[in-house]
C-alpha cells in the first residue's frame, strides 16, 4: 500500500489558496493549519474529505489531551459508519476495507468535539493516509457557509441522555447540530467557529475573554499555550526536561503557534455567514446593566468585522433556541448597523424556542430539536 503524507497533500501553499480543495486529493474542512508534522484541526466539524478507489484506506492521526479526549466520526458515501475516541499518541484508523477496489468511495472524517481551549494538550493532527488504491480529486461544493456560535453550535449534550450532567467530550457531536443539518441540506462546504459558554460581549459567567468576536481573525486563538513548566520556564527550549515531557510540550507549542496565526480569509469565502450567538450573554446582561449596555454596540462591531472580512457574503444572525431575552436588542442592533453602513445583506431570524423538558444531556438541545431548528432556518434563508 502507498502512504501519502498529509502535509504534502494539503501544503501550506494549498491551504492558503482561494481555491483550496479544487482538484486537490484532500479537501480540508474547517480552519486548519499545515506544518511539517501534518495538518492540525481545531474547531467542531473540522476534518478532511477524500475520494479514493482501492479496497482499503487508512488514516494515521496523532492525538493528545490532558482532560478532554477527541471523538471523531467517519462517513462513507454520505453515511456515518463509525464514531470513535482517539487514544493518546498515534492512531491508525481504518476508514474502509474489503470493498470493491474499482469503485470510487467518498470519505469524510469530522472532529465531533469542539476546540478545548483550556486543555493545552488537546490535539487532532492528521499525519498520513495509506491505501492500496488511488487518491482522486475532491471537487469543492459551489455553496460555502461559515457558522459562528456557542455550545448549541458545538453540539454540547446532543449525544447524551437527558439524565447526564457531566461536562465531557463524549456528549458532544458536531454532526448532530443545526449547523451540520443546514450544510447537509444545502450540499454546502462549511466552517464552524463555536465554543461552549461563549458569547458576543462575554461568556455565561461574565468573563470578557469568552467573546467569540475577539478571536475571529485568528485560526483558533482560544487555544492556550500550556508549555510553561511550574517555574515559568519554556520547556520547548533546551531546558532540563525529560525527553518525553519535552516532546509533548514542544507539540503543545507547535499547536498553539499554529492556532494563533492570522486566518487568511481568502482560503474560505462563504456565501453565507450564519451567527447563532447571544444565549450566553443573556444572564450577564440581565444581572449587570454595564454589560447590558455593551451588548448592542458589540453586535454592531461584530457585524462590521464580518462584513469587512467577507465583502460578498449574506450575513444571517439567528437566535432564540434557549431563551429570547435579547431578541429585541439584537433586532435594534442589526437595524442600527444597517442604518449606519447601508448594508442590506443582513437578516435576523428568531428561532423557535426548544421545550426544556425534552432536551438531551446538560439541558442542551436534542438531535431532534437541533434538526427542527435547521429546518426552520432553511425556510428563512
């Protein structure tokens, strides 16, 4: 079988091209970064797509974590065939085997868990692909969508029973969300930028660092660098660290550096940017008038930033699945933005509020509720 190195298939130059994926032998899904080590994936629903003949196809993926392990799903010709947890270290994952070698198969691998910014070791790195056949060009879809959101968009809880209350990776599923359903229904290529507990102004806990707009211009700058030892020494340099520890910390440094790079907006030019933010701002805005006063200006600022980075896109802001206390504020802010900018390619969609007696784990939307939100949104686009 022949081995294909991921960083050769998806080189930095290819990733930086506006036509990345057009005729390439691997399509990168989501904001990713290539290096000599391979291709790093960060956000929910990021991953890769391949067309291949041959009877079997394998992927070598390097994974690491301190607390929050990575789950992935494998899709063969549009159907999910596997969902599994990645072990620490190198994982040889069979994407398919014992199939008709003459038939071309389409394979997609998605990161089911969100980016875990507080877990400095959390990493999903594609090293290589191996097959007894050929990797064939993957054609990009004509429609492209960027989704921006919070835990609802990350699929928090959707993969667990209503009785589950532990905040754990296993209960995330990026492929059971409203965003994934919308993209599938429209046959669109898509990127996701989402983080549980984060908002426009601040997080659910009032932390101003948990603001998605602050991180929009980087690949995935919510990732923290845990490479400092307990004395503050940078163990990626030549300090007195054990070999294994030094290697691990070097990998964390590499991941943090890649994640904090400026994002090249020419790499993915969406037809739609769909934002689903505001749910986590609700509590802080209700309890603190000073935070409430910041909300509408922050929405206007974020719309301005999105438009500056995506001149041709239609911007849609949806909201309301888990509370509606900021609906009027959002509508006012969007109206003010339109008046100030003259930009009419923006719209607000108030989503149906979910029945909180029928949620999945962690009091978050179930797969059925996510699908219903997607169905409703599709009628408004």
